[in-house]
C-alpha cells in the first residue's frame, strides 16, 4: 500500500466520521465555505484597489488602511 488515498476514500472516511451530518447539511457547509472564500478574495481585491490609490489620499490625511 502506498499510503495515498483517492478522493472517494477520503469522502467515505469523512462521512463515516460524521454520520450525524446529512447531505443537505454538508451542502450548506460547502456553500458557506464558498461564500466565505469569495468574500475573502473580494476583500483582498478591494484592498489592492484601495492601496493602488493610496498616494493622493495620504496627502490629505485619509487613512486607507494599507500597510
């Protein structure tokens, strides 16, 4: 045995380890994780945009939060 697992085996072990979670709950968790990841990425993109505009605002004393 190589010590590696296929995704199907991993999913099977995950389901065996948490039998109380049904498919609807798993899908809700997946969707919540996707939403959180998307919010994180969008927040990062907005910060990059804000920081690219930082020099004019620094002169006025406006704190852009870029560090």
